[in-house]
C-alpha cells in the first residue's frame, strides 16, 4: 500500500510542539537538586515505616473482667 506524501508534516509537528510546551511546566533547578530528591526519598521511607510498622504494645497490666451471674 502506497502512502501519500505529507507535505505539511514538519509545520504541523512544529505547531503541535509549540502548543504542548505550555502544558508541561518547566522543571525548576530546585526540583532537580540532590537535596530535594533526598528529602523526597527520606519522606517516603518515613511514611512507609509508619504505615507498615506494628502497632505499639502497652506494658500496663490489663484488668480482668469477670462475668456476673
């Protein structure tokens, strides 16, 4: 199957790139920094540990409840 040549492909791609540039914000230098990435990793580890850690146990004696007759 032969396809027709697309003579408007290059201008259409340039127009599409120009339209899409405004949709995605440019990443700032702070977001690219090592300190920012490490803080995100540390926050993820702390949140993960708090979610998956066992509940705290109490050393206080528990009162026994007797059934009344």
